[in-house]
């Protein structure tokens, strides 16, 4: 009779999801722990493989990159969770900053937690915190709103809700929508003192402080470029 090896019935240990913060502009703004974590994972899940490849190439990190962004997150989610359940370690990164903040990272983080998979955070840069501490606005209490609606009526309704807000309010905005947001702020909240920060940590970093009307005038003459953090 032919003998065969017994089947190993030991349960495969679940993997781990590492939420790894990466630079928001300057490649030197990364922790040693983040670099070592990226080198140790089995897979790196990222919004844009081209953007992440710039970072991994700079630090000689050679790991498989898998895109995970807003339009493919449903299709990729099951595959990534399967890898985690089969003992793989995945490093989750965003295009810039801390994953899970105004990006699709929340989806996989929540799914991993629901499956009992270990989730760990490797802290680091965040555009909203960098802009807040540089703004000169109160930092002891603040409200992060992220991107408001791209529809003016909904955006204006939300701004009206914020009219009595006593905390510092932080918004994100894209360059092609910045002036629309600023004009809505002027109409709904009045000519308040605000801060607009762009290209944080990069060569052309700029932090503009002033009344809404002054910021509108400036960016009417100077075409907005880069992602913006607006602080009210």
C-alpha cells in the first residue's frame, strides 16, 4: 500500500493590513518604520501605481503593486481580502498622506476589520494637519469636512450648516473647483478670514491668508494649481 503524507489541518493564520502614511509631496517626509514596512509586506495596495512607483523606486522597494481606487475598489476588494485571509500582509498607501482620509482606503480597512483581520497604522504625514498647524487658526478644536459636494446647491447647503460652527473647519478642494468653492463661501459665510494652502511640502508650497474676496482676487489672476486645503 502506498503511503502518503498526512494533510496539514492547521488553520492558516490571517495576514495583516498595514495602513502606511507616505509623503504628501517631499519624498524625505517618510518614517524609517514606513520604509521598513513597505519592504516587508507581500503586496502594496495603492490608488495609482505610477505615483507609488516613484516612491518605491526612490527607496529601492521592490514589491508587487496593486491599484485600489474609487472606480475599481469593488472588483479588487474581494481579491485583497482573500490574500489577507490566506496569511498575506498588505501595505495600504494613498497617493499622498495617510490612507483612509478622503480616499477609498476606508473600504478595505472596514472589510478587513469585519473579517477579523489585524489592522495596524504606520503614522506619518497628513495634509490636513500640516495645513492646520501652519494656518494660524485655532487648533485645539477642529472639524474636518474633506471635499464638499461638486454640486453648488448641496455645497451651499452644507456651508450654511457650518455657519454657526465655532470650531476651525478644514476642507479639501481640487484646483479646478477652488474658485467655485470660494465664491460659495463668500455668498454664504460672508467675507471671512480664511487660509488656502497648496502644494504643501513641495517646491512651490504656498499658504495664502486673507479675506475670502482677497483670495478670490488672487486666484482669479493666478490659475490655481495643486490640491488645496481650505481653512475657515
